[in-house]
C-alpha cells in the first residue's frame, strides 16, 4: 500500500481528516455548553456553534478558488494558521467571559474547516475512477478516530484552567492544527494544468441543472442539515433532562462513531448496491433515529438516535460526494465543489442556530419533527433520479 503514491497520499489525508474532525468534535461537545455559560440571552446557546458553521460556509468558495490557483496542499497548509488563531481567540474568550469573542474565535476556526472539508475531494483528485469511492471512504474513516480523540480531549482539558471551563479545551486545539500543518507538508496532490486553469468549463447553472448533480447537492445539504439540527441541540436537551457533561460526551462519541465507522465499507457497499440505493438506506436510517428520539428521553434514546443518524449521514454524504464527482470536468471542480459545500454549511449554520431556538421555544420532540420534511426532500430527489434512469433504460 505504501509503495502506491495515491494510496499513501490518501492515507495522509485520512490522518489530517482525523485531526480536523477531532477539533470539530471538541467544539460540538463544548460549543453549546460554553455558549450556555456565556450567553446573555437564553435561546442563543448554540450561536457559537452556528457561528462556527457560518465560518465554514463563508470560507468554502474562496477556499476552493484559492486552491484552484495555488494547489490544494498550499491552501490546506495556509488554512491551519486560521485554526491556530481561532483557537487562541476562543480560549481567551472563555478566560475573559466574552460571548461575542467566543463567536469570533470559533468563526475563524471555521475558516480552517472551510478548507479541510475538501480533503475528501482531494482524495478523489488523486484516485483512479475505480478507486475513487474507496478513496473518499478512506479519508472519511479519519473521523472515526475523532470520535474518541475530540470528546476525550474536551473532557481532559475542560478544567485545565479551572475555575474557567473549556478555555483549556480551545487552547489544546492549537497543537492539533500544528500537527496538521506538518503532515500536510508531505502530501502530494496534482494541480490543474495550465490549460485547465485557463477555462472554467460550463456555466455553474448548467452543471447544477443536471438531474444527477441536483440530486447530489440536495442529498448533501439534507444529510448535513438533519444531522446538525439534531446533534447541536442534543447536549442542551440532555442537560435539560438532568444529564451531566460526561453523559453528553458519550452520546456525541457514539454519534461520531456512527458517522465514520461505516466508512471502512461504505465504498464497497456503493459498488455493490449502487450509490442511489445507499443514499436511500441512509435516509431510512435518519427516520429510524427520529423515531428513537420520539419514543423517550432516556440515555439509551439519545445514544441510539445519535448513533443511527450518524450512520445515516455517512451513507447519504459519501453517496452524495461520490455522485457529485461524476457530474463535472477537472476544470469545473472548483466552482461546483465550492458551491456544493457553501450550500451544505449554509444549511448547517441555519440548523445549528435554529436548534437552540426550537429547543428553547418548544421542546426536543419538535426539533425531531422539524427534520422530517428535509429527509423526505432527499428521498424524493433520489427516487426521481432512479425513475429517470429506469425510463432511459
């Protein structure tokens, strides 16, 4: 494996994915609770998490265009310094008790994530057409290690600067991003040729109007939006039910395991069952997760619900990414990937902010009912695409 340059580079990207997702997992675990400590107004506890996702959203298109010009490796390495600076600001915010500085800090960290989300596309660039689904899956398996590293790092460091909670957690992220910088210096990712940089290909709207591309984009933002809406409000819902931080940590860990553990086999499942069928299975799992949450508010309901929705996200998101890579030419990838991830994280930012508002104004059950129309939208798009394929055949 290590003698194959493409597989070696994919492995490096998978490790970088593990580090990037560890930082994200740390913020998913601590963000709503840090917001609850600092917020001046009830209902805005998830604003820092929403600000983080907004930072990702704002960075996606500039990141994609910058890497089109200077290459992915250079772009990824520059972005690690956004992560370092944002982590410093977030740690200082906790020490000073500044809610708004915390929002700024996690937004800047989001700029780093706005580059790092392209690790999966970088793997697709490296891989052959046959290896591509597996390459994407391999990179996504990095998130499995984040399920343990991120929440555990949060738990071990949350009282490091006691009595100020979570300041130590954010300062710990500095080391995570510096390690990423070192690893990224060794990855080799092909740049666009001079000829490919001279043209941007077809107009974006023309590409998006392809049924396959439209289905991929909708599936991607639904998968992330549903997951974000439920995940962001889970620590707060558990706190409202009397659970401790360590309980929500275990639930978030189970969720992240569900998100990334299937990645070892998702590529093979896609090759065997077809990408559209895998996406539909993921949507069905999301419905089952909602049912688990509606059946009760016990610890087991939170664990099972978040675990299952993680698996559903994996099938839908890797399926959507694989489907999207089939819809554009190399010179078109920057604008298509940038728009796709911009839309995804715009949805995630809205979902993260809405989850706190819905939970404060209504209840946990309402949050779960709120995601069902999104799931149905993705199912409708995929069934329509399947019907087109059957009709064409």
